[in-house]
């Protein structure tokens, strides 16, 4: 057998070393990418644990909590009112032809009421709030992180989770159900307008017909899930802001990630809530 | 010699300050991923002294002081701060220790959604809960006078100039009467005149509040005004340690590149 001739052993060795370094770098990069997801899930669980711990600690920031309730509740109200009204109006107009085919136009208020209360009101309001409130929290806290304001709070012995996060998460959790109630109420108003485009129903009769179709079991599970939606928006928005990287670019990324992740989680929570409701009620 | 990279300067003069050590760092190491920022840092801060940590951008100066207040967790080594091992304490004990430290951030880090007054009272109302409103107002007035500013209480940080923001940030750092002040590039982004004013202010604060300070900078004018002792960092190690005169007399190329 012919013996292989090694022309330049040193060159071959250095090439092999460079290749093995590249391979190990690639392997590490792939490992980092794979572990990134699980690390983020773990970090978020730890973040939630800290929120729970600080919620029940002494020296609750009540003034900041009220300010956040105002920011989240009052400032989102016009958007929710307009959206709710349009939702009710469009739902009524779109459903009318199908209901007319079965001669069930008189059931239109009841059908719209059940749709609004059980699903459309909570989910649309939550998705709008994920866009408005979640992105706001991600951007605000992300910008505070980038400009070292969160670090400044920490070194001055003030707990930033207690001041910035707990207040926002609780305010979002409590304000979202209230916003959903407004969205539902204005959805009814929009639906009444929709019914009256081609008909003549008084507001009192409309409300009587709408509420006649709703039971406590339509309302209660829907209300419970809106608290969860609020918590999801608050936690994800704050987490993304709190873990923003360096530079102004990361502020935009934090805001964007807050909207995308909270919207996705809202839909997943909704699916689970519907399954549970269907099983037990 | 602190390590193999350290140059040989004469022993430091400790006449202006006492031998009591407030911060003692031994073999501090910190990495970010595969990037080793602090490879082996050991230093001491004595009571009453202004210790300037000098070095190029990216040499790990800011990482060093962030490790001291545990904004970053070191990978190795020990930090003894006012008799406590910083790495081994957490929660309330860490908060209690942090109350004794003032930290001036490079960007000022004023809370931009709050007025100057709210910025200043923020740590006071949360830590010294026993203070009455009048006492809080008096304290705010006192620190504002000490940093040479008045009539800005109701202004938002965005309405202030760079120098004013630094002064307000300094006022917020000293409002809890700290024992140690940590300055992270206090003159960065300021014009030479304002830089000198801030450097003078660092000395004023040291005298009035009897603080000991670590000043992170690469501004030689600031070094000349404030330094009792200088440590130069380079590539994660302490490269040189000495007084201002010793550094200015050095013929080491790296040191000369700063002091020429």
C-alpha cells in the first residue's frame, strides 16, 4: 500500500484545530439556542415567583398602584368603548341575514349578547390591551432598564419589582375585567343600533331580549378569564421590559415581544379556559 | 506586584486618609459568556480617600463597581464591603448595605417620569419612613444647595441640561448620607468646564459628607482634580497602582498614552 505523503504537517494541524474550534463554536451556539427557550421559561417562572412574593410583602406601593389603574383603565377606555360599539354593530349586521333565513331575527339580541359576553368581548378587549398596555409596559420598563433607572432604584435599596412590576401587574389584572364590562355594554349599544338599521326595537326591549338569553354561567367563567388575561398582559409586558438588553434597539424589541407573546398567551389561556368551562359547566 | 501585568510604581501614600479599609476586593472575576471582563482584580478603598479607577473603554471599570453593589454577580473572588461579604448576603441585609452606598450612574439615571423633587424624595420616603414632610423638604433643599442648584424642584429631567442632570443625580445619591460614593464616569458627555465643575463637586461632597469614593473615569482632568490614589485597569487586570505624581512621572507607554 502506498504511504500517504503529508506535505505540510503544521498547516494540516492548524487547519484541523481551526475546524475543530469552529465546530465546537457551532455546537455551543446550537446548544445556546436550544437552551434559550427553556431558560426564558425558567426566568419567567422565577419572575412570577418574585411578583407573588413582593405582592404580599410589607410597604405595598398603593399610590403607584392607583396611578397605574388610572393609566391602564382610564386611558384605555375610549379605545375600548369605540371597539366595543363597532364589534356589537358589525356582529349584528353580519348575523342578521343568517338569522333571517331561519326566521329567527328576534333571537338576534340574545345571540349577540351571548357571543359578546362569553367570547368576543373578553378576547377582543384583551388583544387590544395587549397591544396598548403590554407594548407600553415593555417599552417603558425597557427604556428604564437601558437608561439604568431600574439599576438606580435597586442600588438606592428600593425594590424595583415591588414599585414597578407588582403595581402594573395588579392594575392590569383588576382593570381588564372592568374594561371588558365596558366593551360588552357598548357592544350591546352597537348591536341595538345594528338591529334598528333594518328594524324597530326599543332599547328597553332590546336589553330585555339580550339579558333574557344570558345566564350566570355565561357571565362568570368569562369574567374569571379576563382576570387571567390582565395578569398575562401585565406579567409579559413587565418581564419583557425588565429583561430588555442594551441599547435603544432593545426597547423596541421588548415592546414588540411583549405584544406578540402576550397575544399568543391570551389565546392559549382562552382555549384552556373554554375547555375547562366546557368540562365543568 | 499585584499580578504579572502590573507595573512597578512606588508604594501608595496614605497620608490623607485613615488605614481603615471600607472595601476590599480579592481576585475578582467576571465573564459574560465567553468574554472574560474581569480576570483578577484585587483592590482596597480606605476611609476618606478618593480612589480613581482609570482605564480604556471596555476594560471592565463599570463592571467592577456594579459587582461591588451586586448589580452584577461576580463569578469568583470576594468583595468585602463595610465588613460584609457582598456575595453571601441578600434580601434585607443587601438593601441595608446598599443604603450606605451612593451610586452616580454614567447616564445620571434620573427617573424620567418624575419631577426633580419626586426623584430626590423617592429613596427618602421609602427608606427613612419616619421622616416628616417638612424634614424631607429640608433634606431636599440641603442636598440641592450642596450641588449648587435651586429652583428646579418642579422641573422634569428632560428640561434639564446634561450638567444639571448630573448634579441632580449626585444630589439623589447623597440624600441618604452614604458612607461610600461610587461614580461611574461622572464627566462623560459634558463640556470641559462643566466636567471640571462636577469633578470639584465630587471633592466638595467628599468633604461635606465625609465619604470615601471610587471614581471610574478615563477623563484625565477629572483624575487630576479628584484622585488621592489611582488604579489603572487593562484587559481585566490591574495594570498599575499609585499616586497622580507617580503616574505622571511614569514612562510606561500605556500610562503615557493617558497622561500625555
